[in-house]
C-alpha cells in the first residue's frame, strides 16, 4: 500500500473516489451501500462501484476483484499524455494527483502520466501567479484540481507579500495603548 | 502562539527584514559618543568624522535621531547595479553575486536614508529590473526540476522565500512519483525472475532444443 498521511484530509477525500469492482461472494444486507439498487442482497459475479479505500482492503482479502478506475484507464492515460494543459481536472477528479498516487501500485503507467501532467501544468500555474490575472488564464484556473489551486494561491500570496512589504504595507509600528505621556 | 498559514510556508517579509538588520554597514557619526558594549560585540567609540562599522539596526536608529549619516554599501550604487543588470540580462547566465539580504538592506536604506544615496530613483528602478530578470530565471529553474537535486547559486533570502512553497511541494511530488516508479519496477523484475524459476528443466530443453535441427 502506498504511504499515505493518516491525518491528511485531502488524502482521505481522495480515497473516496469510486472504483469498479467485480464481486466474488454474496453480500447480505449491504445492497444500499453501492451505487444504485435498494435491495439488501448483492449476488456474486456482479459489477459494483465502491470507494477506493474500501475496495482496496476487500481486494486484499479476496472478497472482490478491484479494477482500475476509469479515470486512469488506458484510454484516459493516452488522452492525458496528449494534451495535459487542456484537461479539466476539476471535472475529472478534484483530488486527481492524490488519487493517482494511491492507485500507483496497481497501474504501472501512473508515475509517468502524473509526472507529465504535473510538470506542464505546474509551470503554467507558476507563470500565471507571477503575471497576475489575465482573461485567457481564467479557463485554465477553473480547471485546476484542489492541489494545484492551493499552489496557485500560495504563489500569489508569496508574490503579493514582497510587493506589499516593498510599499511599506506589510506592517505598521504604533505606540502601545498602555503607554501614557 | 498560533501560526498562520503564511508563516507555515516560510518566513514573512518583516521577519526577513529583522534578520537582515544584523548585517553591518559603515556610518559617519555626527555626534561624539562613547563605545557601546552590545551582546554581539563592542561598537564604537564614535568620533566624528571617522567612519565606523555598526549593525544596520543601530545605524537606522542613529539616523532617525539625526546622529549619523549612512555610507551606501559598494554594491548599492547606480553604476554597479547597472552593470549587474546587464550581466543578468545576458541569455543563459547564472545569477549574479549579490549580498544574501540585498533586497531587505536596499529597502531599509531607501526608506530611512534616501538622502545618503546618489540617484535613489534610478536605484529603485534598477532594483526592480534586476528582480524581474531574476524571477524569470527562477521560472527557468522550474523546468529543470528533478527528484534528486537542483542547484541555483546566488539566490537571495527574499527570493528563496518566495519560491519555497512551490519548489518544496514539487520536490515532494516528484520524489513520491519516483518512489512509486521504482517500486513497480522492483515488483515487475521479481515477477520476471519467478517466471524463469517456474520452468522445469524438461520444458527448458524443449524450448531451447527446438531451434536446433537434429
């Protein structure tokens, strides 16, 4: 299992992404846990989608066969490699990178795919942060996933901090109220 | 004390300014004073018009009470900065040598001792140009990110602080991807080795013997 930080909320949310699974046993009384179907018995040899954290554990115990999520299927990977900058990551998966890291053990192409995506997109993020807002970048900014959006905010803050300090807006020394003349 | 998210990512500019004030500058005292014994060392005695070296914070304090004039450091002159700018703008050049706290020291002197500088407006303009060129170079440094090592010499404290969140996060991400890639590589090699081990000797004879005509 990939190393995850236990307390990281983004990591927990990333593991919530659903993956398709192929059940090997009957599950009684859990029909409402999957997507669709209100019946309380789920038979073996049916397809079901479960959150990744659950599916991973059950996969190791051999209760089901976990399959690769459509987000990182072969066809999707080819699309990512072709045009990383125009992908709408927020629509695909809000925690794209973290989910990819968690799935990394299963799908050997993921490190290359993620590396490609990350390097091209983070360069664009850094450029946007340094140039300030412009209209063409608005589409790109709206397509960032949560991690990239946080990076953009941090970079913009770092930029603004130096400028504000140079214009003497960073702090103001005032006389304390307790001092009387 | 609560730490803001801004403080967690690095230093704040006022903190860097505070640290920069430990650097020493030369002053020309205007009044006679005895020596001062401070924690970091003894300063003085001040005998005008002899030049003395003092820490920057003390120089600012004396300047504000009109007891000294600050001598601009050698690198904070219009000609020197213009040369540095020219050298910086040449393509494929490394960062030029500047004091580690050059931005902070320049800011402090421009704020409190502007009259001690020659052509302060020109210096401000040159500093701005210098900063922009160096910023575009750091962006070029981003292209060369790898999980092992990246060397950028002669960056100043404020510039490092600016790029810290982005580079730190990128290094982390690249390292994790690297670990993942090598982990899957290891497991794939193990699989290949075990496949060879499963072939029994008779099968191997068949496999290898079939290519030789008997």
